[in-house]
C-alpha cells in the first residue's frame, strides 16, 4: 500500500526547498518569509492559514525560544484537529449505518464508494452498495463490477431510473438482509430533469423516509489534484446537503494537498479518509499527525539546535 510519505511526495517537493532554509537558517536574513508564504499558497494552503504561519514564525525570530520546526508542525496539526475525534472508526450503531457519498463526476466518487465497502469488510461488517448514479450507465456498471470484485451485494436501478427510488430500495434491501452498512453512490452532474442539488435532497428525503435519521453520514469526495477548486465545490454541496465529512481522493497525484487545511477550517467538517493510491486497499483513515509529518518530510529534521 502507498504510504503517506509516498502520497504527499509532489506537494512536499513543492515546498521542500523553502522549508529546508526556514528550518536550517540561523539568521533572519537567511529566510525570506515572503517566499515561504508564496510557497505555501502554491501548495494551496488557505491564505489565512499561510499568513498565520508566517506571522507566528516571524515572531520566533523576535526572541521567542520556539522551535520553528515544531511550531510549524503544531500549527498545521491544530488546524486539522478540533473537528471530529481523530481517524474514523465504524460505530456499533446504527445498523445499517447509511453513508451517502456525493461529489462531482470525475472526483473518484464511485471508486471511493467501493473502497469504503472494502474498509467496512475489513472492520468485520457486512456492507451493501447502492448505485444511485442512474444517469451514468458506466458508473452503475463500475459499481457493480466492484461489488462482484469485493464479493459484496449491490442494488442498482435501470438507466435513468429515479435516483431517490433506487436509494430507497437499496436501504430497504439493506434492512431486510440485515446489512451493517449501506454506501450509496450518487450522481455528480447536472441532467435534464432537475438540478443536481435538488436530486440529492430528494435522495436524502427518500432514505430518511425508509429509516428515520438516515443518511447518518454524508461525505463528499474531493479530487486533491484540483486544490482550492475542490474546496469551492464542497461549499456548494455543503449548502444543499449538509456534509458530515470529506474524503480526499487522488492525494498521491496532487501537488496541491495544502487545500486539505481549508476543508476543516472553512467548512468545519472532518476529513474521514484519504485515497493514497489505486488499489482497493489504498483508502486510509485520515490521520492529521501522519499527514503533517509526511507533508513536512525529513527536511524538517535539519533545524539546528537552539532555534
């Protein structure tokens, strides 16, 4: 499986040179804080956070005996914490746990839904996949293929079938078959009948009608290669169907992983999982400490003593 260090290689290379000078420079003139801020912004770290980082690191040079390395590491970690309670673990109740997966087409939503089913299996649960992206035949076929590959059951409707009806049937089947979790993949584009957000609201209503309180989780899949553009997408979805978490896909192909900090700061929702590769087992519970350590890399270890 791809590690966090491997997955964040592109983003780390984006900021490695400047961070190395910040950590190893013994004099203020050795470090360009303006360059540091620009580099963080290139990695799509949100503007407010980048400004805060630079301001607090400048203070360290004003006589504060604070380790630059640990200060940067701690600020980044703190910005990812305080939302949620650490890496996601499957709760014992409710059964079935209903997870609605949303996001734009191309974000990796269908593949991520399947990988979530794999994570559920590994946790000893018996999941069911619901293919409610009925306006994209390839998506339905892809989810069915994954279901067969993982040896889990799935429920899908006919092409162009009502997505809310498919979601309702999938939950009905999950309850009847005593499944532990239902993972519902949804459409990610506008279509001719009604706007996407209205459709998602209808899907949520259908699930709640069959099982009050469902969906228990609504997670958006974000393409890490899009950086801040992915965050903008999340804001639109969050307004229409309140999100309870995010999954960052394609992290291993992104040089803009800094946008992750904006998800927790701007939207106030936790990051639940991250896609670190292509294989079925490459969806990892998001760990803020591991993420930040991998983002900073070994360059952070060169800071001289006493700074």
